[in-house]
C-alpha cells in the first residue's frame, strides 16, 4: 500500500475553519487508497503565547519545563484535527510524539531525533485509521518530553516519511511553494518547480523560513522527496525538493532574508587570537553567532571584533560576555546596534560569487544603502544592512539578478 505523509503548519490549523479545511485535504488521499499519516504544528501563535506565559511565571524557567509546556500546543492541534476528521465520517487517531515512537537525545529545546520506533503508527494504519501525529516533540532516554527546535514539525514529518519509505512528504504552508525570494517582500519573485536538497538547505540555513534545515538534511539522508505547497489553495502544484545535479550555468538558487538581527561590537581586546579561540568559538558552538563568516565593512582596529546575532539571543550573548575572563580588562567594551537585516544570495557555482557580490554592491550603491557587514563564500553572498532599507534593497537585488538577466 502506498504511504503519504502530510504536514500542516500552525497557520493551517489556526482555528476550526482552517482545521476543517485541512481535514478536507487529507480525506481524498485516504479515499484513494493511501495509508495517510499527518503531522501538525501548534495552532497559530500558540507557541509564542505559551513562551510569554512562562516568562511571566519564571523568566529563568528550565528548558525541561519549557519543553513540557510547549509540547502542549501540538497536542491540542492533533486531537482537534482527529476530531474534525471523525466528524466527517472517517476514522482518525491522534498520537503524541512519544506514542509515535520518537526517541531523541537529551538536549532540551533543540533535541535531535535518534530513532523512531514506528510500531504504533503501523498498528494504527492496519486498523485503517488516518494517523495524526503531534510534531515537534519526542522523549529522551529518561522519558522526559523534548522538543526539536524551530520548525521541528517539518523534521517530524520527514523522519516518519523516511522510516516508512513514504511515496512523498507534502509540507503545507502559508505560501504555495519555494520562490526566488520571499514573495511577501518581493512581489515579482518566481515560484520554482523544483529545487535540490543542497540549494534548499543553504537557503534555509541563511534565513528562508519555508523549511527547517534539519528536515532537509533528513530528507536527503532518506531520499524522501518533499513538496512544499499551500494549505489554502486547492489542486495547486507546489515546489518539489529532491536530489538532482545542478547543471545550468550561472544558476542562482534564490535570495534568503533575515530580520530582527543585531550587530555586536567588542572593543578593547588585548589578545585577538585568544579571544577568537576562547570566546568566539564558544559563541559559535552555542549557535549565538549568525553566519560567522560575516566581516564588518568599517575599518576596525586590531582590538575590535564585530559579529551578528539574533535580537532574541542578545541577552544571552551579553551575559556570556560578562562572565568572560577577558572582560576584566578595563578597556574591554561591548556595544550593540539593533534593527539589522541580512540578504543572502545562494549560488552553488563558486566561480560566479565574486561577480554576484559586485552586482549587489553596485545595486545598493545606486540607492545609497550602506553595507555594514558582508560575506562571500563558495555557495553564497551575504550583506547586512539597516532593516529600514530591506524592502527596497532586496527588490532591487532580485531585479538585477533575476529580471535583468545579468551576464555573470
């Protein structure tokens, strides 16, 4: 029997109307003879509300207790969706992460899936049930609830699809595919029919929020084809993420953007080599530095170091710096500048990235946008600018690279 895995994000199950809309996208596959497994996220902004609730009770709450709390969002979604399907006359059974067999390591808030014991899922399929799995969660060796980090429901869906050798894993979102840029920022962005695992992973790691980057690596590991499509449109084709060789010359995969970033500047560093080895390396290990390759375009003296971080991580970065032995130097100084955004152009043809960088720099010079940090790697070019300049900057860059057919 053919197996299909469908995953629906939080906006897809935001309220009763949306939940019934999702149910009506699931049932036809069941009627056509598929074994159907559905993975769901928490409704709408439920996770954010739970985080705010926790912060009012205990701003220093342990990650273990936060995992227990946040996993409740997916539990609600899975049970409500099962109820909706049942009300339409079809059999459905909801399973929590641990019931679905998700075994993880013990890193709370960003756990990694170590294995999936799919016995319960297979049992429910044999009972002719549509199986609804609460995504984003599992249990560790102590049977404590763990969560898989941002976009973890994508990882849940792909891992199930891989373990059960599903025909395809359909990821339903509030956009109808993968575009050359975020269509909410760039109205002229083009939808792609397909994209490789490597391209999609790079776009995701640089800020594109269409798919979780761990889920892409999981899909590549198992050879699972993903289709990203809209939960709001009927019978519309999405973008397929799969394995293929990139052969088109001068092929630019797309543009990723990130907002709500902060540039952190450290001054008064007496031993730069020691500082990078003992401080910056640890911040990178903790995933507190965004794209470590980024370099400031301003002239820095030998005792200054700049890096980029998420605004949500700023306090953790500052606390880390306060505890750093190097901060005892009386000249040691930490300053930060908020409201920064990053634009990254992904192109896996390394030899063209210097030309792409030149086009980006010239475009932003045309509209008097200051580039504060930049990186030019073998698979992408990134620039950091003020957030107020993001809209006009990314639209002009997209126009130069995708609509004017620049010769690289």
